[in-house]
């Protein structure tokens, strides 16, 4: 019988949970194979139906975001987890718009969790702007 090794508890997980209670969006940036997806799935599991997990490397999940504004707006009330978000660079602008709109309507925390590898120039710019405006939490929580 093959027995799976139990997961090692990650200090990043309670940190991410705390940030999600405070900010509308939390970003997890880390190197390949650091455990980003595992952590993202653990967040989804803990929430059950109150979370939706999308892996943007999967064509079926990507297809759900053909009209991202409409799809994401339809998930209000759930934590939307967007793994491998670098596959859809234009999504950051949509998230920002939805976060702004949500804030005006009183939804201030725990809306989006995004994970991706590395930090290219567009991600750096988003995080810089986000920090400045307190819009997104650019937490560099390497899992
Ligand atoms: N908390 C953990 N305890 C034990 N093993 C883990 C843990 N988190 C991840 N792993 C293992 O590490 C490997 C990489 O995990 P995962 O796929 O979550 O990483 P990733 O950062 O999403 O990788 P990629 O950058 O390729 O998308 C997997 O084999 C996974 O089972
Ligand atoms: Mg992954």
C-alpha cells in the first residue's frame, strides 16, 4: 500500500489567512515547486463552497474567465483563488476594478487569493501601485 506523506505545516498559511481577513486580495509569490498550489488548495478546502479554485494552466478553468468581469462578479461572497495568474496578465486590472467597486459597497476583505511564480516587471508594478493605494496586499509570502 502506498502511504502519502503528511503535509508539513506551513507558517505561510496562517499568515495568508490573517492577511485575507484584512485585505481584499492577497498575492503569494514564490519559486517553482515551493508549495503555492498546495497552500492555495488548502485555503479552498478549508472554505468548502465558500471558495472557488481556478488553475489558469487548465484550459477549462481559463475558459471560465473568457469574460472575467462577469464571472468574477458572479462569485461574490466566495474567496476566488487564481493559481498561476501570470497566465492571464490582464486579470490584474479587472481585479482592481472589482476590488474598488466592492470597497464602495462595503466588501473589504477576503475576496481574491492569487498565486504565481516569480516577479516579472508587470507584477512588480501592480504590487507597487497596490501597496501605495492599499488596494492589494503584495505580501511576499514564500511558501
Ligand atoms: N506543505 C507541504 N508539505 C509537504 N509537501 C508539500 C507541501 N507543499 C507542497 N508540497 C509538495 O511539494 C511539491 C510542489 O508543490 P506545489 O505543486 O504546491 O508547488 P508550486 O509552488 O505550486 O509549484 P509550481 O511552481 O510548479 O506551480 C508537490 O510534490 C507537493 O506535494
Ligand atoms: Mg503550482
